[in-house]
């Protein structure tokens, strides 16, 4: 399954679009990690997600970071 995700800054908000469903997120930072099927190790993905969230947070409020190994 190929999930389509996009994020656009509109004013002070980040608009996150997942599979055509728009969610407006205000005043927060977002960390994103890609899961590739059943072969993904859950514990490793949790660590990567945590890392992505900290990277986004350390960049300041209203930032998005996509984890890249």
C-alpha cells in the first residue's frame, strides 16, 4: 500500500494531507517515519519516530521532519 502524505504551511498552521484527508495542525511539530509492510521492525520504527519528532521539535514550533536512515 502506498500512502500519500503532503504537508503545506498556511499562515501559522501546518496542513497535513493524508490520503486526501486534510488535518490542520496548529502550534506543533511533526515527525514522520515510513513503514514498509510487515518486514518493518516495530521497535526500530518507534526509535526512528522518536528521533523524527525530536528533530522537528528542535527545529522550532510548527516544523515537520521526515526520518531518513
